[in-house]
C-alpha cells in the first residue's frame, strides 16, 4: 500500500505535498448524520467541497468511550473490550503505550490533543480497601506535594496535552501538560471556543517547522450537558443561542410508530413525540454552529501557516444520536441514526467535491492515518485504509459491516440489517424498502434465506480480528 501512496504522490500531487502529511482530526460528540451537516455551511464549503464526503460512514460501537478507544487502536470493540463508558479511562491505560499517538510519535510526528479523551479521564475513584486503596492514597498525597494525579496525568504519546477533565460547556477544567486550567461561565469560557483558540495557536506555531504534526480536536458538542435544568440538551454559545429557532425536528415515520412489539422487549414503548426532543435537537444544531466556526478557524490557520496543501483534515463524530423515536432515543443501538456519523476528508491526493458510497467505519479512519503517515501500528487493524477509494469511486470494497454494542450486535449490508440483542431477540430490516426500520422481517418466510445468511456472517464477525473482519 505504501507503493500505492508513492505512486499517488508521483502522479497526482506536487513533490512538496509528498512529504509526510500533517493530520487534523475534528471529532464531535453525538453528532448524527441524518441531517445535521446541512447546518454547517463553513464545514461543507471548506471540507466537503475540497474533499470527499463518505455517505455511508458508521462507527463500530455507537457509544463514546468504545468508539474513541477504537479510533486510537484501530480495533473493534469486541477486541479491545471497552464496550461501555464505565471505568473506560482506567481500562484504556492498558493500551496507551501502544496506540495511535505513540505510533505517530515514533514515526517523527509532533502530536497534540485538544478536548475530550476517553470517558472518565481526570477522575479517580477511591477504593475502600486493598492494595489499590493504598496506591490511590499515596497518589493523592503525592499530588498534594506537587506530583502527578488523575487530573494532571498526561497519557503517553502526546507532545501537547490539552485534555478536558470535566466535559462541560462552561465551568470546566483542562489539563495543559500537567497544569490544570479552570474556566468559568463567561462567554469566553465556552469550551468549543477555548479548544478552537488553543488549537489554532498550536497550528500557527508550526509555521516554521518541517516536522509533521497530528492534531486531535475533540469537542463536547453536540453532546447534552447533563446538568440540572438542561439534562439531555447541548448548550449553545451566546453567539448562537438565538439562531435556528424555527428549526423543527424532522418528522419520520418511526416517530409515530404504533406497533413496537417487533422490537426487543426493553425498547417496546409507545409513541414518544415530545417537544423536549425537538428542543434537544435544536440545541445540538446550535452547538454545532460553534464547531463550524472551529473548522473555519483551523483551515484558516493551516493556510496562514502554509500547511494546508500538505494536511489531511478529517471531520467525524464518535457516534450518532436518535431524537424523538419511540424505544430508540439516544445511542448505543443498532438503528441508523445511532450508528451513522459524518465523515469528510480533504488533503493531498484526495479528490475535491467528491462522494463515496461504500460502507466505511471509524476503524478505516485510523488505518488511513497510519498508512499515509508510514507509521507502524502495534495492533492488527480490524479496518482498512481508505486510500484506494480516493482515486476510484468504484473500487471494490467490503459488502458487510459489523456493529458491536452493549445492547445488541448487528451486521449491515447495502440493503439489509440483521441485529441480535443480548437476550437473543432478532431483527431483520430491508433497508431499501424500509429505510426507517419499522418492519422487522425476522419472522417473515420471504426473508428466510437472508436471515440464515446474515446470522452466519454475524456470528463470524462478532469474533473476528484483522483480515477475518473483511467481507468482500
């Protein structure tokens, strides 16, 4: 594949751009790809029109920590075993010395993180007894004496660490290379803007350097705040709290779904159309307007630093989110709104104003970064580099994608989806005839052959690793 990239350099782009590319990854939180990008004109203009939009982009497990762990390791959740948000940061410490930033550092990259890391970062649960009790107690004493603590710890692989400790829009803290910075409730403290300003400064500081860099900017937006009074809703900046006030939550057939008995027992509730869902949807879009500004500021900074021609900019989210649909709200479900995420890429060798419809996922994104950087991963990847799709819109690709999950696992083809809950409940949807996944065909005789085939593929993929995760 490196030969392929070298050939791409020789035929498509200038010799200057053939140096190791820089990377800027902008990772939002809980951003669905069923319409939200339409409200981000700057991102569409600067990234989509200058790069590739992947119209069938998914995550392996639609939940924050598992998805972020997959991005940093290139492994499916059933292999790295972080399948929920509980104690995720503590579990991920087992991988930190063998993860994407370390691989890139070893290849000569300068690495920087701005924003959210793995859920639970900066927090330490105090054990009540045992050896961990004494370890934690000594750590706390050391912290008081000026040593490292959970709040000041910098994970391996990062030259500049600007990591969010508590993930809030206001009244938040950030660990900057071991020093805790606190932010209040002034307009200038809005978290997306704080991350934007620090990331822009870092990029501009690279203007005179020939060292390649990797930047990960991970926002709180469009995740709900979770604080009293606004639980479940994002908080927009003062600049945008009065924007998009007339936007309505797009009504879909599933919003008024009456017959939900064909869904798993835990999700068989009646119609749940509420104004609160619409307010949450609107607040998420309003919060993304600040991310839109962030994208513009980052691209402008790359241009000012004369780095834009040799930088791959990637825009995506850790998972999607479903609003207002009975029994499906939120994430961590195998339904489309939960698993679909935006994926836009621009950079050297990437065609402009192009789309690709192949089934891709977040595991492919990390494989692409490693491939283009010439890094040596410490894991066998469960995805594949997207480089072949840059030059050939019709390139042969996978036919089936796996969705891991705490509630259910699923496999999705171009027109079919099979899901199995932990209790064995099965769902089968004909996505061409039923894109809103209303009619479960698992018991339909006319879909029996599909059910048999997808069961077999499902059982193989849920324990796959490396090449066995690829179904042509």
